[in-house]
């Protein structure tokens, strides 16, 4: 468990910083702005969380990475307007609130990688014994 937590913290820092840098990338097509950077940032976060869940076979690192990434993004979006890293526009809202959606989806997906407790061994009946 400690190894998963030790890996989740820098992974969440990376996903939060890279996602915040990436979320402002937009594609303008026929006058319509598509926030592809915010979607790419969420895909990056999902990949990091999937890697943590599959590597450590636990939901804890996946959850820690999601919560820490959300806290950092929330903090960066709540700064004073001159220092704010995440604006309250479409791309910023997709990035900040999408972190919650991606984390819940990755927790549901990574449930399959959990370590299972071995089944209780039931002693076999002795040969010739009657029930």
C-alpha cells in the first residue's frame, strides 16, 4: 500500500501540471471552438490512474491520484485573477469537473485489478464418512 501511495503523489502532480498546461489548447473549426486540450488532459489523467490501478492492484492509488489532482486544479482555479492558472471558461470547467468524472470511471474500471483474498478452504469429507 505504501508503494502505491508513494507512486500516486508524483503521478497526480504530473497529471495536474501537464493537464493544466494542456487544457487551453483549442481547435477552431468553422467558427466553433473545440476544447481538445481539456479532453486530452482528461485522457492523460485516465491513463495515469489506469496505470496506477493495474500496477499496484489496488483502488487506493487511483483514488489518491484523482483526489490530489482535483485539489490542485481547484486550488489553481481559485487563485486571484492575475495569478489564476485555470480560468472559469469552457475548457477550464471541462478540465476541473472532468477530473471527478474520470476518477469515478477509472475507479469502476480498476476494480477488476484488485487483489482478491483467497477463498476459504473447506476441508474435504473423509473417505467413507457419512453425513
